[in-house]
């Protein structure tokens, strides 16, 4: 399975200037290629088309052969992503304002947008923790990098493929692709159902609850600070808002990593599989109170599920997603399903048999029960042809 590992570069002043000039130059070249491609091919230029059109000009700018190839490929990939978003309706229907805006002008790359390096342009010295990297000022050698012990171990053992040079908040990073082997998957003894929510971020069928109160307080504090900064209406205020938004996103990502790590560890220790609700399209299916709308739209439910899925695969823990319909309204003992079974957000009480308990735990139990049935069909051998 593919994972990415991020390490922090620690360049000196001269090396930082060379890296900055390199990013600005390659992104200026990408903008030039994008404009030329849009003028001739619209949104449909191919690598072959752009190579014959722009390779010589990029070389004339001083880019190396591999750097020019990567710039061309980045432009083609950006237009491919735009076409895919238009095709699936992410930019609205035909004639919508967002779609017209996207289709009417070429894609523009930021001056500090990430640039891709392969092993011809970037080499790693893991023992000395340095890299040798191509720049517009020549090859920079002995550029130091640092990272966590786990990240450096992954990088040393499993790095494979390309890496991206990233500048964020004045700091430099290399994001490397690693091909990490998956552990053999065992046959689960049972299942651990996980219900995801807004107030309680994750609740398991065992009754363990990962509350979102602390995170909610942090986000409310951030919202107050944002409103104070927005009132200033200055350019520096806008930059500070972006910085705070990235900080809040990193905080949410860290929380999701912590929850997913705990859930996978419990399942692995007890030799159970993990079952989640398939929450695709939750925004259109679920109606929440006014005071929870912002949290529902901004909380990364999908990210938490993705973290649990990849950590489970890496640990060899079976993973499955089940139908989420009525998991919070169905009684796991008698099967009776109705809205009245959940008189309040936090409480469940079956109107037929009287079973009562925390609503999120009941939902987790229903997810677990559905996983037991679904796993039989997932692992069923294919029919023998007659």
C-alpha cells in the first residue's frame, strides 16, 4: 500500500534562496504552459501535445530535462483533474457559475505550488540525513532534513517513486511516496462496530466513546478569533486567517489519527474486524440542528474513515463498510425500527421491548451486527461454473 512520509528540510540561507527561486521559476513555467495549452487545446491537452509545444521553451528558461518533463506532466494532470470534477458534477451542472468560471480560463499555479522530483533530480543520504536536490542555481548538496523516528524508518525502508518539494508557512518540506507492505489479514473472531458522529466523534460497539467536546471548544475558540481578525479587513489579516485555517485542519487531522490508531489497536488485540457506516453523501441525507450545521460541514468524517481503513490494512485487520440506514433507530435486540425509538439525540429506548441505552452505542452495535451478516457474503467463494 502507498503512504506518504513528510520530512522537514533545514536549508541554510543560500540554500533557501535557491529553493525559492526554483519553485517560482518552475511555477512560472507551468503557468506559461497552462496558458498555451488552454489557448490551443482547451481542457484536453495531452503530454505528447504539450511536450512538442513547450519543452524547448522550458529548457530555454533554464529548467533541466527532468524538471521540464515534470512541469508538463503537472499541467496535464491538473487539467485531467478539472475534467474529472466537471464530469462528476463537483463544480455544478452545465451553465452553473462555478463551472463557467473554471472552463473559461487556464489553470493558474501559485508561486509556491509543490514541484515533483524523481530520483534523477533528488537523492537521499539517510545516514547523514541530507539530500542532494536540483535547483535553478545548480545541484544543492548536503541539505539537512529532520523527521520523527517512525517517519525516518519508513522513509529508509520503503521509499519508492517521486517526492514533492513543498513550501508552507515559510518552511520547507519533502513529501515522499513509500510502498509499505500490508500485514496478512486474519479471519476475524467478531466485529467492532464504529459509529461516527458530530458530538461523539467515534463510538464503538464496546461502549468506548471518543468525545468531541475538547475539539469543539477549540474550534469555537478559533471561530471567535477568526471573527476578530476578519473585522480588520486587511491583507495581513487575510493571510493570518489562512494560517489559522491550516492550523485548525492539522489539529483535526491529528485528532483523527489518534482515534483511528486507538480503534485499530483494540481490534487487532482482540482479533476482531472493524465495521464502519458507509457515509457517502451524508450531507444530503442527514438533517441536523442549526447550531450543528457548521460542524457537520467542516468535520472530516471521510478522513477519519480513510485513516481507520488504511491503518487496518497495514495491521492486517479486516475492514468493511455497511449500509448506514436506520442504525440509530433500530433496536438490536428485537429489530423494531422507528424514529420514536430515539426520543433524544443521546438516548435510545425501544418502544416495543424497552431496550434502552446510549444512542451512539446502540448504533455501533447495529453496525457490528450488519458486519457479521455482510462478511459472509464478502468472503463467500464464487459459484462453480457448470
